[in-house]
C-alpha cells in the first residue's frame, strides 16, 4: 500500500473514531503496516475496498480502532519533566495534602500502557519524596483501553530497554533482576490498581492530586474530545493539583482552568476558581 493512499484513508476514517490525523503523521508507518496486514487477512484488493468494507461491516470499526493504537512507553519517560515532578511538584502537592488533612496522595495515569508511568510515580515517591513526608502515602490508578497491556502491567516485569532511564540505585532497590527482565517488588506493585477503560466512553472519578495524561488524548484525539478530557481531568483534580502532559504535546487551544507550573511546558496546575 502506498503511503499517500494510507494517509488519505487515515484522514478519512480517524474522525469517525474521534481521532485526528496530525497525531498520526509520525507513527503512520506502523499503523499503515497493520492496516495493510488486515486488508490481506480479509483478502481485499486495496485500501479503497477496505473503506467500502467498513461501510458495510459495523463490527470492523473496533478492529480498526485497535489497529490505530500506539502503545510505546517506558519508565521515566521525559526525564526532565519527571525530575521536576520529583523536586518541585510532588513536594508542593504533599505539603498541601497534609494541610488539607489527607493521608494519601492520589495519582492517575490515563492511558498507562504497561504501567511504566504509574509505577514511575510510585518509584519517585518511594525512593525519594515520600521519605520527607512519612505521614503521607501514595495510591495510583492506571487505566488503559487494552486488556493485554493491563495484564502485563499487573505482572510488572520489563526489559532493560524499558527501565534503563531509572537511576541505578532504584533498579537495585525496587526490582528483582531475572535473566532478561526486571520485575518490580510487590511493595511497589501494591500501590497501583489497574482498570480497563476507554476514556472516550467512561472516565475515572477522583479527586486526584496528580494526573498523567501523556501521549494519548492530546496527540491522537480530536479537538472536541481533548477539551472534554481536559474538563474531566480538571473536575477530578484537587485545587492546585497537577496535570502532566507529554513533552511534545500542548493543551488544546482555548483551554481554561489550568496554568503552567513554573516554566515547565508539560506541567500544569489546576487554578482555583477565584483566581481565574
Ligand atoms: C503511546 S501510549 C502512552 C503511554 C504513557 N502514557 C506514556 O506516555 O508513556 C498510549 C496509550 O493509550 C492507550 N489508549 C489509546 N486510546 C485509548 C482510549 N480511548 N482509552 C484509554 N486508553 C487508550 C493505548 O492503549 C496506549 O497504551
């Protein structure tokens, strides 16, 4: 299948999945390869025939949706951002949580893939910040649409490539190293609960102190859905709570209710109602 035919196909079908083409520009090769494979499986002649097939087979849409999913992740992704979370964001959130009488800091990783992001947050807490705030603990929810990824998240064993950005001391203290994988200790795993959820249909209720929504909604979702997602996150964050987006992402134009955290373009603070 020629690139231009696949691009034209994606531009035409993505809006029906509430997704947008620009997010797929860089990753289209892998998505087009999967679509090409599906066309062969169905013994169709080309992408136009597949488009026609979609019009007559409503059950094919969820399959196409699955083919369009990008699931890459790793521990401590966007290191500079996570370092800022460690040194600035979590300590500030912890102080406010204690002042508000909370005993648990609550986090949500929306689109958590195999749990790398959710566990990175717990690692930051356990290995560093939490030691300054012994009266607080952390609880993280990871949600994703993909059941297979979630099963692997619960197993919590990873290749070296996936964990290599973590400080070596954390690798030694929080993982057991098997032949070719690093498995997280139960005490870290127990702080994360995973849920299967398509966030286009159903959302998780907070309140959360910190939400990670990276490399999903603000890259792949259409504008209206991005705004909806942002509104939901805002409604489920405590006042002053933090939203972390991907290092190459930005919030949808015209957003409100958040301000940038220091000069970090990937970290936002929920503004209090009376400061808007
Ligand atoms: C590229 S990964 C990002 C993982 C992690 N947030 C990160 O930045 O490293 C995107 C994840 O979003 C999930 N996803 C895509 N569409 C979704 C939806 N509608 N509802 C929930 N999860 C979704 C995918 O299954 C995938 O695991």
